[in-house]
């Protein structure tokens, strides 16, 4: 079997190989502009961060989990008293981590 560097990789294998990474890296980072599946970086120095930015984790949790606190479905932002929150509820983070596991 020959190994070709440009050969496409099935999504199932790609997911297993990225299992060591934080699942929030599946979405783009709104803070630093890192593309999906790329690490977050500091905007000024370009240094790679070991963990994703909090806003990226919040966006990831919003896309994959329902929120038990405000009863919204995935992709719908959490709300409090009718106003959209900038981040998601803590319980939604927990739901997203359980879904990813």
C-alpha cells in the first residue's frame, strides 16, 4: 500500500485522530479567527494556545447541545429573561461535554 500525502481521509478516521484535541476545535474561533480544527492563537504574537478561547467553547456548546436551563435547541443562543446571553449556561457546557464523550 502506498501512502499519498494528498489522499482524502475518511471523516471517521479524522475524528479518531483528533480525539486528543478539545472538541471545541470543531468550530471556528470568533475571538482569534482560527479555522475549524486549528488551534487558537494569540492575535498579537501568533503563539499557539494549549486550550481554546472561552468564546469558541461557548460557540461549540451552543452548536451541539440543548440547554436544560432555558430549554433551547442546538444552534439557538441561551437567553435570560428574554434577552440573549453572550455565553451559554454552565449546564449547557456539561451537556456538550457529555455528548462529545
